[in-house]
C-alpha cells in the first residue's frame, strides 16, 4: 500500500492525458515540472559514499505463498518460468570462507528519489546503463518503489547490444514499499571490466521513481559507475510496452533508481 506521506506527482496543468495507443508511442515519460537550476543542483548526487551490503548467501528465503511482508533479504524469486527459493545454514566452516569472499556492492546505496511516485500508469521497462572497472558477477537487480505492483516485477540484465544475459522475477508478496526491492538471479552472471551493460525492471502498472537529470553526471560507488548521459548516448533508459523489453529511450538523463548487486572478482 502506498505510504500516505509520500507525494504523487502529476503532469502539469492543462497537459492532455494520452489514450493507451498514443501513450505507448511516447518518446519519453510524461514531462516533469520545470525545476530551477539551483534546486536541481541540490537533488543531484554525483558521488555516493560506498555502501556495502551483506552477502546474499546468508539470506534466508521465505515461502513465496505467504502474504506476510518480508525484508529485501528474505525474497523468494521466480527465474524464467519457475520459482526458486534458497536457504543456507550457517556453519563454522562457511563463516571462515565468507571472510575471504568479496562482499556485494551497488551504485546508489540509500539514495532517495526526487519523485518517489511519478504519475504515469503505463506499462514500462526502466533501466540504467552501468559498467565496472573490474570483472565480477551480478547477483541481483535492485530498484526503488514507493507504490506496490500487484503483478510483481521482471528484472533483466542486458549487454549494450540488446543481448539478454539473465532474467528473474519478484513476486507481489515479496514487496515492501516504500523502499528498495531486490530480485536475485538463479546463478550469478559474469560481466567483464569496462564494458557497458543495462540493468532494468518491468513495471506493469507504471508509477515509478524518478529524479530528473539524476544521471547527467557520473555516479560512482567503488568499482561501479553509472556514467553521465552525455558519455553514453543518454542514461536512465526506458521503453513502453506490454511486456519486458530492452529499454532504449532516454529523457533528461533521468535516474529511475534501477541498480544491481555486484561481487568483484571471479
């Protein structure tokens, strides 16, 4: 349920509301209110202090059929057409091993969106272009939501040439809003250093988080970089449609708060 304290931002007065056929053909999400340059500078955060998350292997999956809310670490995941839940028992041996395993990192940490709920109810794929300065594996896709989607979400990892590397699903029961949602892949996906990839999720009911020009400058956290839009043909990507698809459009280098969990190294 949407937190009553969170604002919902609508289109500017007098702007017509497109019908479904027209809306799918839009070149960009609905126009935002004009934001003065001084205010915009206050909400842009080009540098994010490093944030390290606990290793996903210590998370305990819960029964996906339960309606009880869970934390992002307690997520049950659908991969392809089957649901996967995993649980790991802690032992003295694994404790010693975990100390030597690089921990998971992400790009945006606990950064909060300028607009937690953008008033756009069309089905849309939203994503971010990113790269790492070292090789490693992508364990999960994370994204910020302030309004729950009863249909759940599909997350995807892509090469920049539109090749799909992996997809996972987050069920409606696993959502805790407002906050960062996490969907784990069935197995870590290897990426190479200094290549551009796209992390994305499909929101069937729209109402996504947004910070306009949030990716006009590089956003860095350790080895991970969401590059400035001007350097990669625009960043903060999206594509309208009825099902998950590669997001290839941009608008104002908007940050739609799509992120990843990454483990450096082999």
